[in-house]
C-alpha cells in the first residue's frame, strides 16, 4: 500500500459526459501528479500541483482540468468525453522539494471506460 | 527533451533464468533514474532507483546501475520467479518534477 488513494476504482460513462477523479496523497506529501496510461500512448504526464498551486503542465487536453484543495487532495475533471479518453488515470504524490531527488508514490488508478 | 527507451517486449523466460531488461535515456545533466513495476490490475510500485552516476539501486533481488557513459540503467535479476511476472517501466525525473517513462516491458515467467 503506497498511501495514495484514488476513487473511484472504475468508471463507465458515455461520450460527451463529464467525470471527476479524486486523489488523496500520502500524509506529508505536498505535490500531486496526474498521469494517463493508454495502450497507444503509454504513460503520459498530465499535470502537477504543489501545495494548492499548479506547478507543471504536460500533455493535458483543454477539456481536462485539475485542482488541489487546501487539504491537499486533488481532483481531475474530464469533460466532453470521447472514446479515446478511455484509459487508466494514475495519481502520484511526493514531498515536492525541488532540490532533492524524489520518489513518486502511485495510487491504484482509476480505470475510465467511455462508451 | 528528455526521453527513455526500453527494450521491446514481451519477454518470456523460464523460472530461475537470468533477466536483463535494457533501458537507455536521453537527457542533459544528471537526472534520477527509476524502475517501476506494475502487477496485473494494480498501480505502479517503485522497484529501485539511482540518483547519480555509478549508483546501484537494488531491491527484491533486482539491480540496476546508473551508467552515465552509456546513458543506461539496465534492470537485472539473477534468478526470476513466477511472481516476477509484471510490466516493468524505466523512468527518469529531475527533482520534484514529472516522471518520463519508457514504453514498458511485459515480463512473463513460466514455471
């Protein structure tokens, strides 16, 4: 158990819909990362938050957004869903200290299926 | 930009065989290097890491050495078990920044 929790574990929805994925980081970690794992793209970094602020953005579509709340949990919002958004979405957390080599700890993932 | 290349899979071995999964990277400076493992139906778990040249990471019988001169971080294990069957990902990062992953190598160990 990494200490990172994600809900829900599975999500089935229809095209055009909107969903919210939730992540709680390990106790003491300030940084949260979101990744997408798909068969054709592999593991891709989407976005990073640190202590409530966006720190880095990767290959995140404009239809997707995220935020980190004062209690440090994070939510990834996916809207106007398309079939191609079907993937496994992982959240990871780390302390967030830029000056050190950090390990990211991953949650179990949310499997999204868009029909 | 930074990138990671892993040997193509899938890899199938018999129990107790020697394992090598090749990983090379392209990056400036000295990123940290990682191996993550994903068991069926689960998330990614850190297997081992190395943070500077010539460092050796090791865990559960797996080893990998950070080779700056060949920009490599190959994963090895002397005697694999059926329970090692999983997908293995090589990755790099700089400080508290995103992980850049290789494409993953699916390993199957037959009894």
